[in-house]
């Protein structure tokens, strides 16, 4: 979650049930009150799974190892509040999981995948294409 005011900054990183318990309100009332207090300037990040959900990761393996796939994040960076962790750890986690832990990709292939759109859609900038052996 990201909020505009310093007054509600303590809520960032917490769930609405956690906030409600801390201030003695129901989660729905917390949401409504927060939207009013922040004039609608509240960004909430929600995922249907928990962090590092094993089923989610297993279901992504074949997709991310396909030669034409690429990792990306749909996180929105706001000028206020704390960004969701996926804003700054998407690519490092991709390398950690698929290269270091699972050994499903080489380091060079992981880097190529993270640059795939620039290399595919920007043919005038040949320097962006990574060649075998360029990364050590």
C-alpha cells in the first residue's frame, strides 16, 4: 500500500485486517476511512497468493524457460508511499530462482530475456543485443 500523507504512512506494508486490529476497526471501515482521509490517493497492491507460493512458481517454470518468454512486472511506481517489492526485486528474483536455485536458465539467457523487448523492437540499436560470451 502507498498513501500520500505522513499521518497514515505507518499503514504501509500492512494488510487491512492488521490495520483494523491495531486501531479497533473492521477492515472495510479502515478502507473507507483511509480513502476519505487520503482524498482517494491510496495505492493497494494485492496478490491472490502469498509470497514465494510454491504452486505459483512451479506453474511459471515452463513459461519462463521458453525461448520467447520474458519476465516483467506490472507494478506502478507512485510519487508517494513505498513501492511494492516487485518494483525493485522482479529481475534479481528471476535470476535467483531460475538461474541460481533451479538452474533452469544460464545467466546469459536470463539477462537476454530481461532485455528481449528492447532487442526485438529496437532494431536500430544493435548494441542492445547480447551476444554469447559478452557477460562473464
